[in-house]
């Protein structure tokens, strides 16, 4: 990993380049909703269970989206902290976490990330962590998203208890047919995730012109195929699917119009007691910190380098960004957030290529937060979960496919063991620890083999049989 990626100034790219589209406007708009498959279920669940104010979260996350989109110049996602959300809604002897306890957990996590980022320790970890271990974390997260997405598509979901119910009915506004049609539409328009733009077409045409075998009837056919793929890629498919989902919300329950209240939520500073700090840190921050380090910083930076080699995000910037965001919003009751590799993969999968993609998303959240406030949760409560599952499926698969560069058997072995432990134990930190240990053992084995082999060769007496054998076998 290039050390220069961790020492570049925060605003090294001129503003005029950051406000320039890297692809078509429709693709950027489609990519803007690419991470909503994870954002909506988590935020909606926290709103229903812990009574978090949705309007406040929408306003603050919108400001985060706009700021990070301009600063990083890539579709850097802003997603809820998943471990804190899981603990907040889980049943326990002490009950669900309160809003001040959730805020205390987010602030505690952000203190750690801000310290690691500002001191350079996060950049040190990013430079020296073995790539197969990072890929293992990415693979486990991607497959976890994909497994959850399949459950969203196949079964009815109770977001409050985070449990799957009966098999989804075939028909209906949230039926299996709606989810499958959305899935087929996204596959038809986006394919395997390859983005066809003008530069790509020119490159392919130039390559075909240099090939004598492609002269003749095949060249016009290939050009027509490329134009067809360009047209399909230009369709804002994810945005269309999301808008269809919003339309179905009103068809499922027309009474949501009566429950809507116009105007933003009242924003006030939370009162966080010492007991809130203790409960939030012990129950929620401790499991969230390793996940934030691995998936929200390390995996995000590596994925950004894979997708945007000329705009790789530095570990220092991402870590400090997470810390600053939560230091601003958590005091006012906004959901603790971070950057997620799954969100970045989802936004890239559906066409996001620049920071403007998340800027557009931020503007949309800001409008909804200011116009509808907390009452917008009534609409999201009727959003078809099957459609969210489809969006989440593509994001998970895109993240998992980033691991296809493991070329040697040793690298694949470390990656798969790390992913398997992470998935089985439901802990990215446990899988990471096993991956590091396995990587070090394999390196030690290589050194022992080499040293041992050299010792045996230098000290073993050479017999006459060995001499005769060496003359026969080359």
C-alpha cells in the first residue's frame, strides 16, 4: 500500500474538479440510493424501538453526506453504526438502550477513532495489515449482507425483533413478484456491474481497430452491442426501483397521508448522565469499535483504492471523519454513523463515481428532514422490505467481489478462514484475529522450512548412493 495515500492534504483536489460529474447525471443519481438497503432498515428499526428522532437523524446525516462527498470526491457512504444499532434493539435484562445511551456509545467510539486517526496509528495499521486478512473482512461483510438480503426477499420481516417470519406471499404490494421484478430489472440494466461510458467505448473500439480479425461484419455488431449497453447503463435503475418503492408505500396504506406532519423536528442537546456513558460504552461501544476500525476505515480505504485508484481515501481522513461526524450529531440525538464498505460498494454498483452522488443523496435527506421531520417514519414503515432486500443483495455481492484478486492458494486460504470465522462467530474482530494469526503462522512455516532445508543440506553427509542418484535424476 502506498504510503502517499495517507499523507495527502485533505483538500488536495481543486473544488472545480470535485463539483464535476465523473459520469452521467442519471448514473450518479442512481448510485445515490445504492446504500439505502442497509440505511433504511437500521434507522427505521432504531426509530421504532428506541424512539430515536428520524427527522434529526435525516438532517444530520444529510449534512454528513454533503461534507464527505465534497471532501473525499468519491461516493463515500454515511451509514448507521451496525453493532450499536443491534445492541440498542436487542432484548436484555436491562432493556433497550435509551437515546442518551446510544449517543454515549457513538461518542465513545468516535473518541477512539479520532485518537487513532489524529495520531497516525490508523494509517500505520492500514499500511501493515495483510491484504488477505482485509479481504476476509470484506468477504464476510459482503456475504453477510447477501444472506440478509435473501431473507428480506423470501420472508416477511419484523424489524422490531429483527426476525424473519412466514414466507413472503407471491402477490401484493410487498410480494415476492415485486421483489423478483425489481431484481430482474436491475440485472437487465446493470448486468454484472460493469459501467459502460464514452471512454470505455472508445477504448474498446480502438482495441478492435487494432485487431485485424475484427475487421468486417463483427465490428458494427460490437459497436451496436456497446451502444446498447451504454443505453442500459445510463438508466438510473436503482433510483427508479426506490421511487417505485415509495409509490407502493402509499398504495399499501393510504392513511399515511393523514399522519404526515410538516416541519422539521425540534432539535435540542441531550442530557447524558454518567450512567448513560457507562452503559453505552460497555454494552454498545466495545463491540462497535473493532467493527468500525476494520469495516468503516480499513476496508473502506482498501475498497476505495480498488474502485478509484487515483482517489484512494486515506485511513487518517476516514477515521477523523467518523470522529468529527459523531461529535457533532450525537449530542443532538442523531444516530451514530460511520463509513461502510458495503455502502461504498452499493453506490459504485449502481453508478456512483464521484462525491456528487452522495451530495445528491444528502440534499434529498435534507429536504425530507426539513419538510416531514419525524413523521417520515410513517412512510418508511410501509416501504416494501423485498425491494430493500434487492438493493442490499447487489451491495453485498459487489463488496464480496472485491476479493477476487487473491491469486495464490495461501492468500485465498487466509481470506476464506478469516471470512468463515467472522460469519460463524458473527464477529469481524474474531475473524480478523484468526486471520492475523493464520497469516503469521504461514509466514513462520515458510521461514522454518527454508532454514530447516538449508540446515539439512549443509550438514547431511553425501553418500555414494546420493551421488549416483544425482547423476541419474537432474
